[in-house]
C-alpha cells in the first residue's frame, strides 16, 4: 500500500494558514506551516492543502 510524505519548504512558507484551513493535518507554529503527520497512508485533504498553497511550499511524494 502506498504511503505519502508531506514536505514543507519553510523558506517558501509565508504562514498564511490556507493549508490549515482546509486540512486538519496542518497547523501553524511560529508563523510557519507544519504537518501533524508527515507520513500518511491516504492523500485526502493533504492534496487539497498542497494545491491551495499560494507559494507552492507543500509537496507530497510517494514513499515505500
């Protein structure tokens, strides 16, 4: 079964909270986005959060 790793480029992240607004796996700490779970079994709302990031700071890669 596929798993996905969430990668957040914190240098790009502007802390706008768009990801946290659409997905409960994201939170904002010290002005930057963090994933509560970095490895997930299902993409779910994480993909929506990545797509909605205005600076494209969130990517997801499939891992074994």
